[in-house]
């Protein structure tokens, strides 16, 4: 399998909860309440594991806590879903992530290098 990643993936342990999904054509999936375990993050997106298959091309809001008090709010688009033995791996892209927020990911990379 070719690695088509634009940016380096950084390991991350983070739990998020997706409460709803939406699409630009006003499709909306409310009360989802899907617990997810984030595995990695990059400047362009993140990857996570979850118990249920999520639909492609839907969006959700997230609060990403990088370390300590550092966090940012963002919108993520589901671009890839792969079934594993016990769960689903989901790949997401940040939507409209400002340069200042992508610099937060750079700072996070520096922190984990120094640990």
C-alpha cells in the first residue's frame, strides 16, 4: 500500500465523543454518541478507532486537546473508513484549519520529541 500522507503522523492518545454528524447538503445524523479513541494526528487530519461504521463525507465538530491547557476547536471530515478485526479505523481531514492552529500541531510534535 502506498503512503499518500502529506504530513507526518504523530502518535496521540485522546478520547472524543461524536454527538452528531452533518453534511453540506443538510443531511444530519443526530444523537450519535459515538466514543472514539484518537490514535494519531497531523497538520491535515487525524485517525481514530470506533465501534461503529461511520459514513464517508460527513463532518463533525471536535475539541482537540494536544497537551496540558493547549486545545483547539475544529471541524473534521470523514474521508476513509476501514474495518479491522475489532473496530473501524476512521481517517479524517481538518476542514479550514487556520495556520495558527496547524502550528499547534507543530508545537505538539516538538513536545513529544523532547519527552
